C-alpha cells in the first residue's frame, strides 16, 4: 500500500498555527494529527490527548531512552516529542498526518522521512507577533520573552521549508494551507490513476 503524506507545520509562537490547524482539520477530511508528548503544563482550554500528552520529565526521559520518539526537542525550556508508533501506523495505513513541531524537530524528521512536506507559518513582522502573544495572554512576561527571542531565531529558518505562508489574515492563510495539502493529495491521486492498467 502507498504510504500517506507527512506534513510538518512549523512557525513561531503566537503566529496562529493552532487556529490554522483547526480550520485545516475542518476543511480537509481524513487527516490525522500527531499528538505530541510534552513536559509543559496544560494551558486553560487544552485537553489531554487532544492537544498533547502531558507527561513528567522522568516519563519523557524514559520514552526517549527506549527510542520511542521519532524526534524530540527542548523548546522554550520544555521538552516536546513525536511518538514514532503513532506516525508510522498512520503512514503505513496510507493516511496523511500533520505534525506541528519546531524547526529542530523538522530537521530531524526530514533525515528519517525525506518525503516529508514542510510548511512554515510566519507573521508579517516581529512586532505583530508580540501583539498577538500579548493578546493571547497565556504566558507570563518571562515566558513571553523566551518565546519572542526564539521567534526571531525561528523566522530565519523559513527558507529551509517547502512552503511559507505569511499569516496576514486567518481566512487567506488558512485557504493557502488547505490548498497546499490538497495539491499533494490530488497529485498522489493523479499518479495512481496513471498507473491503472
Ligand atoms: P506550545 O508550547 O506553544 O504548544 O509549543 C511550543 C513549540 O513546540 C511550538 O513551536 C511547537 O511547534 C513545538 N512542538 C510541539 N510539539 C512538538 C514535538 O513533538 N516536537 C518538536 N520538536 N516540537 C514540538
């Protein structure tokens, strides 16, 4: 059976990845989301198993030692990891999966999964990003400082990605994201049709 597509979404904190992802999953059927494990605390409005698997640092280290992560990284002073078994199961079933991970994680995945399609979501400017993080109000000012410093560094890596979406407004950015995902699916279907006897 043909393997599914692996889509990687990256972008700085506050850029609107979560909102775009929610719209994507409403608009495109039969997509799976890879729920990462994290050592960070659950935010208000988040749910175990839907946004993340919230685990302790010890549990995280155990999983990392047993080689259960496809990749993991320390981001904003917490650890985040993608479970290998989840991703492999979905891809081997021929279904498509979306990972929302940072730039370091994306590089690691690309080594083991060279076919991965990388999409970077960026903001019109750093000032705009700062405003959005302030509006979101989920971080302390210290955490926000860390995230903004990381954002500046992350935005420099946009050129490594296959597609870059500038999130000026959610409607336009989500349309672009949906179109990118559908274009890979349609290309796959056209190849299948051509191979039919
Ligand atoms: P947040 O704490 O805002 O949910 O996520 C912080 C950052 O961690 C985001 O850039 C997000 O993409 C990244 N992230 C989430 N899960 C993973 C993961 O499994 N691996 C890696 N490398 N980064 C992740």
